[in-house]
């Protein structure tokens, strides 16, 4: 009986996975709160100052999932978005699978991660939030289908709104919520309030209180992860496209980066479809393409360049992988690095890099390179508790923790960390 029940459950799962999901709007509109998002917004942000940037005053990043360049490029909604902005034809993810790309996007490194495990990065390691706050620039991340502000759990399963009556669906995943991986954000009671829901997004827009830097993660169906490019296109038609003509979102000097975390095919170069949109993109450049070599680190350097920020002293200051979006660099006078096609590295390598989040080649976190100068022209920001002597050159040899039957100190068991905010360190080695 028990075995039968298990088999039955498994076959239902397979059957529902095999049935293509068809887009359903999660709400009456992108600026209307919805019970499909679990809880309603309690408050808006309340940032008073706008720090002027050289080229843009607001930037929104939107990450979709697991799609090859050609797939997006041949989908009408994406073709039409490309006509409204600059299509970046040589924009690369930095590794596989998903999570390390998100971690890299906000922290300047993926720290050897090659898994979607529930990691946390200690509070002496900086991320983009430190750079922004250092100059008083407001920020938030908006996570679709995250059930409440500051939610720390590994995933969240909600009522199925795409197929009403079907089993509840895991729409939210922490592996796509990069700032939550950094203790510098998740363990800071003020900062973690800026890890916000889509109902908060609606509330923040309507109240005119969107911050200057944003990272937006659509849910597991809307970002194409569990679905198709056409499903994601329908989501963009419902959510992004109306917002592009709303001055509360795409007001003066707004830049929007729409891209994918990684390609679907691991055996090819990791060049993802990426477009920069928004009022900050000059009219004369709309509908053009740019074949400059960019990676996920380019957003960090572009933001640093725009606001004269300090740097993280990691790959954000490695000139060969962090070119500034060229329309920005042209206006600020920043000189990008030209890498001949034959010297462009492969960004599809997985599981071979030593690092503190690698189980097979574990090394401790290193301090950033304090001598680095990023595109902001400023020094490297350091956080309290940083051991500056632990330079990349001073690290011990990598250890294979898998062979020793251990996990990294920065890896947590999802079972112990589901649900509410918890103390993230589940391992005595990191206490
Ligand atoms: C939830 O989504 C479904 C499917 O689009 C929709 O019919 C329903 O009205 C939504 N609920 C709310 C409160 O918006
Ligand atoms: C809207 O923002 C203002 C400040 O701009 C703040 O005083 C007010 O409380 C906010 N409204 C809500 C509903 O939170
Ligand atoms: C609003 O506050 C209530 C009560 O504290 C909480 O349960 C809910 O999750 C909050 N909503 C959001 C979007 O955080
Ligand atoms: C990475 O992409 C290149 C170019 O397509 C390919 O030759 C190589 O085998 C890929 N590497 C891996 C590890 O799949
Ligand atoms: C800079 O990036 C290139 C290409 O990925 C890499 O080969 C090089 O090791 C990096 N330099 C540093 C100092 O990390
Ligand atoms: C960062 O903090 C952790 C935990 O306190 C400590 O073990 C580690 O040595 C520190 N690393 C650096 C690079 O400062
Ligand atoms: C680490 O150890 C595991 C388990 O013994 C083994 O499968 C794997 O190949 C090792 N990795 C490296 C990089 O040596």
C-alpha cells in the first residue's frame, strides 16, 4: 500500500512535469497586489535622496533562466525588446549551474561554487550592497513568489495559480535570490528588509519609492526555468512591457538589464541573450547591437563607473571580464579592454575552480585584492572582520572535502533551514 502510494505520487509528478504549463497572470496587473504571492505588503521603502549617476540614476537587473542565445533571439517578444534597446551579442555568464552566476553578479566571484546548495557567505565578505550604501545609493531586490519580506527558507511552495486545483507549486527558490546568500545582507536586520516580494514591488512603485539599484527575479515558471521561452515571453508582455511606459518605473535616466543566468547547453560557450533598455539608452542606439565582451561582472563595473563607487577587488576589477557597457563607458571616458576572439576564455567550465564553496577543491575565503582599481576609480571596500593577510596567494592548498565525507562550512542542509528566518550557520565549523 505504502509502495503503491509512493509510486502513484511519483507518476503524478512526472505527468504534471510533462504537461506544458501555459502562462497565467499571477495578478490583475504588475502594480496590483495579489494573494497568489502569499502575503501582502506591509510598508514601502522610504528613501529620500537620489544620488545622481553620470549616465543613469536607476538600474534594474532582471534575470531569466537557462536559455541559449539563439532561442531568445528567435522569440518575437525578445526580438521586439531588442529593437527598443541595445542587444549585447557577446554577454557571458561565468559558469554553470544557476546559483554561482547569481552569487557572482552581486559579489564579483562565484567562490568555486558549482552547485545550487544552500550556501551562506560570511559577513566579512562584501557585495554590491556595501558599495552602494557607501555612497548612499538606495537598493532592493524583488523576488517573485517569495512569501514575505526577508524570507530565508530554501524554497517556498504556494497554491498553484497556473493550474488551479493542481498540487501546490514551488514557485520561489533561494538559489535565485543572491543577496540572501551573503550574511552581510541576510544577517543585517535593516538590510534584510530590502529583500522584498513582488507585492512590495507594486506597493513601492505606486508610492513612488522604488530604489536606485534593483535585482528582480521572476518565479520558477515566469523565468523559463520550469517552462519555456514562450512562457517567459508572456510574462514579459504582462509585467515588463507595460512598466516600460510607466514613468514611475522607467522614469528619467533609467537603465534596465534583461538577461539570463546561463545558457541551457553546457557544452557551448556561455553567451546569453542580454539587452539594455530604458530611458538612459540614447535614442540613436536603440535597435543596435554591441559585440563588446561582457560578463555578469560587467554590471558591477558599470554601476561602479556610473556612481564613482569603490570596488569589491574581485573579478569586478579583472579588466578582461568586466568591461563597462560601452554606451556608458563612452559617456564617462572609461577605457574598455579589447580581448581578441581567440583569447576569450570559456565561461562554460563547471566544478573545476577551487574556492570556499567548492566541496572537491575547498580553500578558505580570501581577502579581496586591496591594490585593485575598478571602473569607479576608487579603492577596494573592506568589511569588518576581514583578515587582509588571507590574500589569494596565501591560501592553503585545496582540500577535497567530498573525499573526506565533509561539506564546506558554508553549506547548509535545506531540511534545517526551510521556512522562517533562522541562524544560518548549521555547522559547528562556521560558528
Ligand atoms: C491568481 O492567478 C489566477 C491565474 O491567473 C487568477 O485567475 C487569479 O485572479 C489570481 N488571483 C489574484 C488575487 O489576483
Ligand atoms: C510612501 O512613502 C512615503 C515617503 O515617500 C512614506 O511617508 C509613506 O509612509 C509611504 N506609504 C506607505 C503606505 O508606506
Ligand atoms: C506583513 O506582516 C505580517 C505580520 O507581521 C507578516 O505575516 C507578513 O508576511 C508581512 N508581509 C510581507 C510581504 O512581508
Ligand atoms: C565549452 O564550450 C566549448 C565551445 O563550444 C566546447 O568546445 C567545450 O567542450 C565546452 N566545455 C565544456 C566543459 O562543456
Ligand atoms: C581574470 O580573468 C581571466 C579570464 O577569466 C582569468 O584567466 C584570470 O585568471 C583572471 N585574473 C585574476 C587575477 O583573477
Ligand atoms: C571571514 O570570517 C570567517 C568567519 O568569521 C573567518 O573564518 C575567515 O577567516 C574570515 N576570512 C577573511 C578573508 O577575512
Ligand atoms: C574528490 O573526491 C571524490 C570522492 O572521493 C571524487 O569522486 C572526486 O573525483 C574528487 N575530486 C577531485 C577534484 O579530486
